[in-house]
């Protein structure tokens, strides 16, 4: 299969025969088309495909796959996903190869990946094999005479024997590590409806492994899967590899690598991830300043658009609230340029909520354009545009953003006090 690497929103021209069969029907896979992850325009030169803010590994046709990458460094992606509380529910049921870099992926992504392979194991059945177990007591065939003599005959017991027998049991080394993995990942699953299938799957696996004693994974325990039956070997090896990443014995990067670790293909919508990342990071940073950062997409935080009726609600991306007063409204836009509709949106939200400041927050990959820019004033409300640089240290970028937002609210509060005194 041909793998084509593209940046988010990067145009790519495809020949007509690449996407359309001779009879005029589409070669694009229905599953990929239903994701609405890209736009296709017909031109005289062929088809122009443009991804719509989606990153990940996406099969386009039976012969072509898209490796969609962000414009910012990949080592910042894991940090953004962790802060954004991503649920990793955009999972394409196909395996892709992840590069082996010294990066630690978010744990919830590992939970989804582990459950993907665990479901294959549960479908085929938990591995079983012949395990040697010690027995002591009344006579059984093939006793160990040396152990029997030293333990029983030397003490005058001529009835009891000691030996070993082989029983067909799930108490294999791979199952011991698998049970410990189920226990560890069960602790990480959020108590939310979207995670109930994974919770039930892990509980079913733990029930099947009830007689197995869990064992913490060692660096080379992936090789325990080589002793299993051929139809279970691959699923066990991949599940144990995911657990080894969680334990720190292996690493996983987001970039595609032909001979990398096979995991399910996750798709990430950067518009949603960037918005949740900004909101969650500001909520954590502003908590110590007495400012509540709220999600305006939740109905309990929404205000009326018009003062004389409640037909329409405003849904700001981020609401900064001190006490009962709304200090600042922010609209988070994952796009290179703020458009006219975005300006009208923020203006309407600020006027409807009677906030004092409106800010557009967008990413940039140009360090010279990062920072705060004054846009204008309307109805004594001040508007700004803040660009956060995603190519540098992302935690430092959040710290600078927090300081700027706190400074704006402090300046506006002082201005209101001076007006009240005068």
C-alpha cells in the first residue's frame, strides 16, 4: 500500500484513475468517506484533496493511505492530548505502525489500544497449556522418589508421596502478565458511559483469569507470547507490547514508521483537541487566582443572546468568571486566520454576557507572530487576539497565555474602579 504523508489542511492532487474506477464508481473506502475527514474538489487537472484538521493514519482506497501530520512538532502532541482529556473514540479498525521514539503516549490511548487486542484474545479464548504443579499427599502415579524419601519416608510416613503432575490450565506466564495489565488499565478507565464497553471487556477478562496469579511485567516478558498457540500468539504479543509501553519498557511516537509497533489507528480532530487543551490548561492555571474557567458549550453555563427572550443561547468556548461577574470571553479557533464570522461571533458573545474583554485564541507556528495583539474597542468592550506558539515548549506557552489573560483582567478591573471613583 502506498502511504502518502500530508500536513493538516495541505492540498494534494490525485490523478482521476487513483480515486475513480473505470466504470465511474468511487475507489474511496466508504468508512473513510463517512468520517468527513477531508474535502475533494474536481478540477481539470484531477482531484484536489484537502484534510479538514484531522491527523492520523487514514486508509483512502485499497491501495492508498494518508498519513496526516500536524504542523507543529509531534512531541507536543502527546502533551496536548493528555491535557485535553481526549477520549480516543475516533478509532479506525485497522492497524498502523507507530515509530519507536522516546515519547510516552497518554495512558488512555494505551487503554483503548490494549482493549482492541484484548477483544481479539477474548474472541479466540484465553490461552491454556500444560503447567507442572507440585502435589503432596496420598499416592499418585509417578511420584518423585527423592523428594518423597526426604520429606516423608525419612520421618516414618510410608503413605504420603510428593511429585509433579501436568494439568491443562490458564496459569501461563503470559496470562499472569495479561491479568496484571487488566488490573492496571482498569484503574485508569474514567467513570463515563463512553468507556463502559472497555470496562466490561476488562471485567470479563479478569473473570476468565480468576485462577491466575497476576505478575508485574519485566522488560523481556513480551517473549512469553512465543510459547502460545499460533492463533493467539500475535494478539498476545501486541497486547503485551502495549502494556510494556505503559510500564516504561518501550516507547511510542505518533509518527508513521513502516517497521514500527502495530497499534490501532487513531484519528484526532485538532479543532476539538486544541479547544479542550486551552480550556483545561487555563482552568488549572487560573484556579489559584480566584478565577473560574468554564465551558460555554455546557447548557448550565450558557446565557441568553437577547435580553427579552431565551429563544437563542450563546455558547462561548471559554468563560472567565470571578464570583458572579464574567470578566472575559475567549473563542478558541484552530485556524491560521481569524475570519469575519469569528469576529461577529465573539462580538455577540461579549455583548450578550456583558463581559469586559473578548479574546480570540489561535495557534501559530511562527514564533515572531506569537503573543497578544490589540484588535479594537466596541461598546466599551476591548478585543484582543492571542497567538500561542505550538513549536516551542507547550507548557511555557500556556504559562505566557495565563499571565496575559490575568493581566488583561487585572487592568480592566482597575479601570472600572477608577471610573467608579470618578
